[in-house]
C-alpha cells in the first residue's frame, strides 16, 4: 500500500490533469498523522442512494479538506509550436518535459505524484494522445526519482464516487428501489468547479478561489484539486490503495 511507503509527517503531494492545451497540476501540503487519525466508517454508511455522502461521511471528507493548504496551482498549454493533427507532435513531449523541469524545486519536495488515468476501455472513447501524454508524465517522475518517490495512475471516477457527486434518479426496479445513474460529462465539469470552490472557501484560501473564478478552463484546475482530495481519503483513511 502507498500509505505504508510514505513516512514523513508533513507531506507535499502533486496531482496532474492531462491535456496538451490544458496541462494542469496542483501541489498541496498536508499532515500525514492527522490524516491517518481520521476514523473511517463501514462502506454501507458512507453514501446515500443518490451517491451523496451521509452526515458521517461528510464529517470525514470535511476533515480531509481541512487538512491541507495549496502550494502551487498551474494550468499550461504544452501544444505551443506544435503541428496539430491526428498524430501527437513529438514537440509536445519536449514542451511537457521543459515545463516540468522548470518546477523541479517543487517536485524535489513532493513524496508522491498522482496522475489522472486516461480511459482506454468500456463505453468511453479512448484518447490516444492523452494516453501518451499521461504515460510521459508518469515516466518523467519515474526516471527522475526511481523508487524513492511514488507515482500513481489514478482513475478519474474516484473523484465523483469518493467525494459524493449526486446521481440522477432513474426508473424503479422490481424491488421498489430506483436505479441511479451518473451525470454526464458537461454536468461533471460543472460539479467539479462548484465542489472545488466549496472546498477552497471552507479552507479560507481566497487567493486560489479567486483564480478558479477567473480562469477560462476552471474545470481542469478544479479536477486536480478534487483528484487529490479523493486520493487522500483512499490512501490515508480508507487505506485501499
């Protein structure tokens, strides 16, 4: 488990949302001991039928949100000077490497890098370009730090499931209960921004909150924050990864 490999008390963890035009990352400082002291509850007491957290689960999530402060929050275009087309211009990889190199002093202080996993199965249409960029991002840190730091490929669905994005009520089943389905992508993007603003306001981080309010692609910055919140729960409280 990742939590067993992380020993420092004060941690810096970085979270990445992959894209060529919008390559976003977020670094947060947190206290490991305080996170691990949060008591978990049984899985059947965590969420309501519509996917939202119960009162008990909300207390846990609020404690996770409170334990942390923003160190860095960036969204960059790594497609500059690249040829647009079906194939990914190799210069995109160089641009990503150059960008990451420019923040090396931050990475040196991080113990873990959480990179959003790109869909390559199921009903969702795969994005070969994003897959390659995601692998390049992971490889950058693996080559740079070897086995000394953790690099985690993190499924995007954890954000909505762990943080309790409300589902849509469907048709009733034979047993009288209703089916619940996840909201679509545009709705998820809106939820992500609203949830990120809610967390930042709760923590009193007005400067970061103002940034999310003013940028064009607020959902990419919001996703990196929410991804890290769900990772903190699964790693340090649930201890399932």
